[in-house]
């Protein structure tokens, strides 16, 4: 049976179409929530966010998306179980793409920022449980993912709360905020570029072999770039003219400075996101092509055209449907200004760095939403729309089981369509 369909154009066509569908869904949901703070604060227009994120997400996906990826995401299933039944891997990966993308489409229509990684993991758990048995699922890994529903937003919310309080205390609440920005700003610039360098190295470029630096090397490069950026920032801030009697003008100029820093932070996160989360679309695609070529195993080669499919799909998703999630993250949770958006973006980046080095599984979505919550809490609980927060929390909880249930349906669908 399997040999009969192994080279069938229908299988490859379905796989490519579903991978593009999944990448589109990633762009509509995950990328949109990453850019939502920049849009909500006014640092970027929706059109500007689509342009900036489109270039960087595609660049991250195509240039640093990796040449080899695990066919079984995050070690959720034991790949050895497919040795005797590679057809089950094919059906399961098709089902995972269809299930995860469908759930992301539903969530995006509703404006819910959910985790694409958790969606695909839930889908893999679903087909693994019904197609291979409950014992084939690495439930310990699933438990870590469930725990991340709490740890990701908690860490980022705490950091965002602290960052924004520091910004307010040292700059915004001062009598002469521009002068304080001149004095304190270079330190913020150092932290921004230090953190973004680590994010890019640890998350965005970890698949580029010659840039896969060990911790000491990464810290050295990050420190050097941070220091250089701080010196340049100090020179630029010295050129800002100050009118002594226009505090509102000062405040707007300070917010404009934070807007630039926020855009820079969002760009780095977008590049890192594209390089990593594109695997949620092309990982299963690579596994399917590996099965079709009769080469089963735990890893699958990723061709450049697969990276291009993922990158194009992500950009299309953001451009066509991303506005709904951007509105939720940027405007509905709490009111954002550039300084608040900057605090949220920086906290999310710090969380990614910490989690990457500690091996803690975190979701970019949960991290960023948690950071927005932390910024809102810094102004008091009344600054948050608790109904929106509650809806988002429910959508997080149901993502994994919904992905699993949809995957069960699609698993039997594709098994019936392509099997004997």
C-alpha cells in the first residue's frame, strides 16, 4: 500500500498546500501578536508593521530557518515507533498541519493570541495517541508545556512590571525628562542591544553553524555591540534640543525615543521568531517528504524551497488576517504608549534569553501577552480589561486539547483518503 502512494503527486501537493496553510496561520496569529504592541503604541502603523515584520520574518525563516529539523517536534513522540509504520507518520504529519492551522484560523478570526507551537504539539499528541497508542507520547514533555502556560507569562509580566517602573522612575516622572533621557538613555540602549544580540544568537541564529556561539562568546559579542550602541545613542541624545518651558513637548520627544527602541526590539524578535517558528510548518512537511523518499528516521532535511514556502506563508498571513490579533494585543488588553510597548518588548526578549539558556519551554505568544499584562499592572489593576484577559487565558488552555481533537479527525480522514 505505502509503496503505491509513496511517489504520488497528490501526497506531495497536499503536504505543500498544508504547509503553506500552516505558515499562513502562523503569520495571522503569532507574528501579529508579536507586532501588536508596536501598532497599539503608535510606534508603527499596521502597514508599517506588515512591511517590517514581513521582511524580517521571511529573512529569519529563509536565511536562518535551519538545514535540519526534528520531524517530531519537541520530542513529543518517540521517532523509533515509526520504523515499521512510516505511513502512520505521513498521515499524522498531514493531520497535524491541518489541525493546527485550522485552530489558528479559528483563533485569529476571534482575535485570540494563541501559541502556534502549542497548537502543533497538541496535534501531534492527538495523532500519536490514536495512531500509535498512549505510551508513544512523551507525557513528561507535554507536562512541561502545560506548566509553561503559567511560567511564560509570569516571568515576562514580572520583568515588564519592573522595566516600566524603572522607566517611569528614572525618566518619565522626572521634572526634565529629556535631560534624564540623555543621562539614563544610554544604559537602556545598552540593555536593549545586549539582550537583542543574545536573542538573535540563541534563538534566531542557533541553526547557522558558524554563528552558533557558546555562552562566553555570545556574551562577549553582546557586550561589545551593547557598548557601541550606547556610545552612539549618547551622541544622538546630546543633539536633542531642549526647550525649558514645554514639558508636554519633552514628554512626546521621550516617547518618540522609546518608539524607536521599541521598533528595534520588535524587529529582532520578528527575525528570531521567523527563524524558529517556521519549523512548525516546514518540520512536518520535511517529515512527509522524507517518508515519501523512503528514508525514515528522527531527522529530515529541509530544502531551501521549503523555507521559502514557510516564509511566504507567514508574510501572507500577517498581511491578510493579522490585524485582528494585533488589535487584541496592542489595544484591548491595556492602553499602550511607546514607553509601555518598549517595556513589554524588552521584557519578552529578556524572558526568551533566560528561558533559552535554562531550557525552559516558553511560548513567544504567552511571553509577549504576559509582558503586556505586566505593563498594565504597573499602572494598577484597573488599567487592564479583565474580560479580554480571561478570554485569552481560556484560549490558551483549550489550544492543546483542541489541536489534539482536530488532529484525530484529520488523521482518520487522511488515512481513509490515502490508505487502502
